[in-house]
C-alpha cells in the first residue's frame, strides 16, 4: 500500500476576487496591500464571534467534560482543578441500574422521553392546525394571530409561576373551574403539583408555551406556497382535506423537519418550566432529566456525577440529532429525485 | 481603511469583553488582604417578611457603621431559596462578597469547602472574644474540634404558636404540651374547613427540622458517632411516620399543606384557617399578615407523653439561627472583622434581634428587656434547655435535601390518600440513605 500524496496545489480553490497564479507563486513578491486587507477582513470580522463562541460554549463544555472524570464535591469546589481523578467512576455510577442513582436516572430519562414525545407531538399538531386555519382571511384574524403569540412572547418565569398558582389545589383557578364550576372530578379538589397528576400539569404548561412557536414557523412556511397550486387543485376537484394532504403538508415538509428537531431539543432540555413549577425537587412523575441532573449537581453537591450525567445527555442528544438529520436528509434527496 | 479600523475596533472590544469576563478576580488564596479598605460587600439573608423590609432594617445600621469607620457597605439581601447556590457559585469562582450570612445548619458543609475564614483565637479576639457568645450557638458554627467557620448572629428556636380566638371558640383552654394532647385537641379544632396544625410539607428544610426533633424524641439520630448516615433505623422510621401521620392518620393537618413551601402555612394561621404552627421566631411575619400582638400565644413545642421539654429524649427544637461568615479571599480583612465586631456588638445585637424577633446569641444582649416578652422567653428557654444542633457533618446540606425530600414525598402520598405505612416510610428513607452513600 502506498501513501496517498498530498493533494496537488492546483486543486486548492482560487481565492475570491482576483486572478490566482503569479502573485501566489512568485517568491518574494509581496501582495498589494489592498488585496491583503480584503483577504484579512472576513476573518477579522469573524473573530469576535469565534472568540465568544469559544468562551461561552467550548470552554465550559470542556470544563464539564473534565469535571465528569473527577471526584468534584464541596471539598474541592473552591479549587476544582485539584479534585481527585475518578476515571470512569462517575459514568459507572450514572448507568449502574442496580444502584439508586442509576435507577433514578433511567426513570427520569424515560419520563423525559415520554414527556418530549407528547409535548412535541401536541405542539406540532396544534400549531399546524392553527396555522392552516388562519390561512383564510376573516375578520379579527390579525387580533387572533397576535393573541396566539402571547405565550411565546411572555417571559417564561412569569408565565410558569402564574400556572403554578392556577394549579394550586385549594386556591387555584384550575380546580375552581373543574370542581366548583363544572362539577367534574368529585367533591375533593385534585392535586396538580403533587403525585402522578404533576406530569399532566407539566405537559399542559409545556404545550401552552411551545405551540405558538410551531404556529409561527408553519405560518411562515405556508405563506411561501404559491396560491396557484390551490387554485389548480380546486379546478381539478380536490377538496379541502385533499389540498391539505397533497399540497400543504408536502410543501411545509422541510420546515417541519427543522421545527420538530428544534422543539425536540428545547423540550428535552427544558429546565425552566419544571423548576419554576415544582422547585428544586420535582415529584417523581414529573422528574425531567434536566432537573434531575441539577439536583445531582447542585442540591446533593456531587458535581462530578452531575457532569457525567450531562455528558451522557449531550451524547444522547447528539446521536439522536445526527440520526434524525441523516434520515431526513435521505428523504429530502428522495424528494428531489 | 475605514473598514479595517472598524473591524479592529470590534476585535478589541470583544477581547476586552473576554478579558473582563475572565479577569477582575480578587482570589489571592491566602488569608485575605486589605487592598480595598474603604468598602465591603455584605450578603444578608432574608430575615424579615420580605426583602424591602430587610433593606429598610439594615440600611440605617450600615450607615451608622460607615459613619464610625468610613467603610461603605454594599448590601444585598438574598432570598433563602437562592442563598446556598449563590454561596457555592461564589466559592467556585472566588467572586464572593466579603461578609455573608449562612444558615447555621450549613456551617460544617460550607466549612468543608475551605472558602470561609476560620475563627481562630486571633480572629475571635478582634471581635471581643469567643466567651461573649452562648455555647450552643458556637456549637452550630462548624464541625466539632475545628475552629468555627462563622460567628453566630441571630439565634432562633422552634415554638408552638396558637391562635387564641380559635382555641376559645373550640373550648380549648391551653395549648398541648405532649403529642397525645396535640392529637386530641387537634381533632376538636379540625372541623368546618378549619385545621389544627399547619405544615410546610413541600419544603425539605422545614421537614428536616421537624424530623430531627421527632428522631431525638424516639432516641434516635440520623448519623452515627462515626458520621455515617443511619436514616432507616426503626426508630427514625417511627419518628418520620409520627410526623407524617399528623396528616395521614390523625388528620389534624390539612392535605393541602403537602404542597406548601412558601410559608403559606403562616398565612393560613394569620387568616384563622389553621389554629397552630410550629415555627421559629414568627412574630414579625404574623404582624405583616395583619395579626395584632395578643392574637396569638406561644408555648413550647410538644414532647412525648408524660415528659417536659429538656435534654435527651425531650428535645423539642433544633438550634436554629443565622451565622455571619467572612470569605477567606476578601480584599478587606480588617474591615470585615470590624464589620463582624459591629454586627455582633451588644448594641446592634439588641436592636436587630428585637426587630427580627430572634434571640441574641451574645450573652450580654440577652438580658435586655426587649427579650423578656412571652415569645422571647419561650424561644430563649428552649434554646437554653431543650434545643439540639443539627448534625455538624460535611454532608449536612445533602442530608437536609435527601431526608427532607423523602418526607415531602410521604406528605404527597398522605395528601393523595395513599397509605403511609412503616414499610413505605422505610423505603423512602432507605432510598435517601443510598443516595447519600453513593
């Protein structure tokens, strides 16, 4: 087997905005100063973004990965680089299903999967239905559209804390309406923030918060579909449902693929909603993985194990995203053919 | 040329931003320095009914300190829910305040981080000596055998607060002294939408304080002599079950209290929905909720049948309180010591503790007439004779969370009508212990 020689220089792309050749090869001949500046400028402009990206994302990420291999507890938090090396102990702890930490992590992971599936599905369904419905012009459409976007525009904290008041058992609006006004669910008020119901309370808030984004994106996609397609379909005798199935849905396909991915990532990692709704320790039924990891790190002060769990979560999300992109890209290519 | 200049300006700006984000630290590792002698940052915990009330109480005192020493104190009142995490973040980054409040139960945990200034003989001498403080308060300022990690500032203990009118309406002459009496009287008070006792069922810290006392009364402890957790011993299981049973079996705590974690039980008490609460220094909160002095009475927390509050099995409170700590890497060690001396001086101790309804941990200030009222007498006697400090082990804060959360889940079961049995209590406590040991 022979080594592959380096690619010949002729394959390197010519720099933009000028003739490649003599200037490049001519040893000792300096480039005109104007051109040098033109080449440097894009990089100079990119530099701040690159630096910030490095500081805001990469450095903490690397620190987290290093911490996941160490025994980082309150004894070493002051000088965390000096924490003893733990090897893969934290990872073993996180995935060992025979011990309470691993078992609880798995339960939380499965809860999060179920929650994400339901939340993303409902957000997409409600958002798409509303977007399709709002395509037709009618009186008050603008007002309604603005109203739909309110949950998206509100600060998360304020919105979720309002929900937490509404879900309170004795003084909350939800029980007041369900039990006192509609007479449903028996005489005893239901607990929404405790026990198994907490899952449904969390899902309600998550969908309420998430669907307007789906609505916004699908609306934008719908507005790009040429009206002529519908006119032609109508002439051919296609009904509303057929138009939606044959024109609307395929046309918004690529946008939907991105939308679902973004909703998935946001929902799976959502920390604010359960934290504001339940505080530092969520009920078991609503123990999403983000809160669970927070608790492992910041409440029980086992920062090493918490970091290991975060790295595992990151790997899982990367895998799912990569798989999803591969599958959907394949489908896009099929569509193109 | 103009474009180049703009680009380099952008680069310089971002580099500067990066530099200020990383730099500006005052970590010098050693025992503090005095590079900024004219200013101090102070994180006070939220003691009064709300944060503005604390600011209003402390601002004139800090002004007084500034006039005397020329040192300006920048005050930030931190809510309880954020305090521990804020301290941890400050410890990790080295960007903390100079002086701060810590809950006294966290002393040993925070001492283990090594970020707080140890109060050795020299530092104590700078504030008038260790002997000025009550012994039990010093006992909850760090692990045994080590220099304390903080200095006691406000002392508190639990008492039983009862609504005099509700007692009169139900024909109850005096507050319960034992748990048996609590249940008997409680059943008479719990009717017509009103309940006998309030609880903060979803607040792990409050749960742990109650569980700790019940555990003492059952002759048990949550840690053995070697500092190993012993959460699920039969005596501890019985202790936790007795507390949760006040809702589950005795039905004298309203099920709705299982979701309380923002002092809603104090509001219920002030509104006449519950007749009693077990609380520490609650007077100022009751007044803030519209009650008048004399509307409520104060009695010692009940003990097991036949006993009277005292040491051993008749412990009826944890040693509660706030300590004042100094961050080791302060830029102004001398100023910080002066500030601690000021805050723990007789004059400030009388004034601040009287405002907050707490007890001064400084002996000389305790004899002030301000602390001779009914409330203060009960709290002071409890502190002196029947209160015990929570375990001073480095894992204390984890213990609070693990067992406190287990009790929270048990209350949730009780509220939802699920049975709370010896088995279910043991299972929760075993799980909490396993989480601690991993």
